[in-house]
C-alpha cells in the first residue's frame, strides 16, 4: 500500500470516527489545503488528516505540516522551503496512529509553525488522543 492509499484510508476513518462521535463530516469537492469539513453545533472546522509515521522505536512522528506533501518521514527532511498549513487556513488536525487505530484531535493553533510532532509515551500531545469533545 502506498502513501496516497494510506492517506485515503485515514481520511475515511476520520470521517467515520467523527460521525460516530456525533460530528457531521463533509468532503470538499475541489482540491483544498484541508481534507474534511467537520461540523457540530453550527461551528465548522477545516480539518487536515495526517497519518503518523513510525521513525524511532516507540515513537511516532508526523512531518507533513507543510504543503510539501512528498515529505513523509522525519529523516527525509532536507533543504526545502515550507509554507505552513496553519496561517488561518486549517482549524483542526486529526493525526492518525495506524498501529493503535486512534486519532489525535489537535487544534491548529496548538501546532502553529511546527514541522514535526513527536507522539510517544511522554508526549505533551497525549491529552489530544481521541479528544473529539474539542469539536463543537
């Protein structure tokens, strides 16, 4: 399975998980910087879905907070100029951990200007694990 297929599966799972948590999910019909529009209680969230990539034993990292989609592993980061998603174009990130089949529901302002996110046993992002209550 290639990265595009893995990403498509993560997006579908994110939409299903959102609906299971009482959140409406829509898919944009044109190419945008976000993958889903989530809505609850009249509030909409432009949502980007990313799959966590294991890069060290026991730790997952995510290195696609930029428009440079071809970068998929932390160790592949070389000289590139990045345009960050944040800057008001995305409201929410759903980071999918495939091995555990869980999502980290993280507001975009928490990840502002981050190129990488490390999620391990002591990560400050663990509080966002399946935090669907942040929506709405």
